[in-house]
């Protein structure tokens, strides 16, 4: 089984692209104009043919209330200010032990670059 595309609702595609590329180190893969918005994806530089992360506009009328409701209900993933990676090879054990939030970094984002 393989995840080819994952979607992240963003309030500003340009701001999100800068964050994912300049801060997190992703590279832009697809940028296709679609009227007011774009089909905009980023990938890991270590796996350019791997999982694409779609930076999807949250312009649908249901998106903002949905995101707000998650935060109001205390859903932790909706409140994260940082992207955390590191459990790709242990997620099944974590779930078996009762984890409700699992970080699967390299399985989705590719391997991290090794420090020089």
C-alpha cells in the first residue's frame, strides 16, 4: 500500500508554499493554475516521485468552520504549530499501545538529509 497524495487545507497557498519549501525543505512539484487557486503540490527532495502533499485552499464554506470546530473540540492535530516527524517504522506498535496521534514522517515525506 502506498499513499500518493495527501491534502492539507491552507488559508494562503503562497504563504504555505514558502513555509513548506523554505522552512521545511520540501520542493515544489506541481503548480497548475485553476482559476483563483492552483493545484499546488510539494514533495520531499529525497523522493521527488514519492508522496505529494497538496496545498489545498480552505476556501470551501465548510473548511473554516471544520478547522475551527477541531480546535474548539480539543483535537490536538488541529492545534499543532509544528510538523513533527519520526515514527514511520513504529506506527503499528504505537497504535497497538493505544496511541491516538501517530507521526509517520519518512513514510510520507521521505528520508531526512544526513548532516554533513
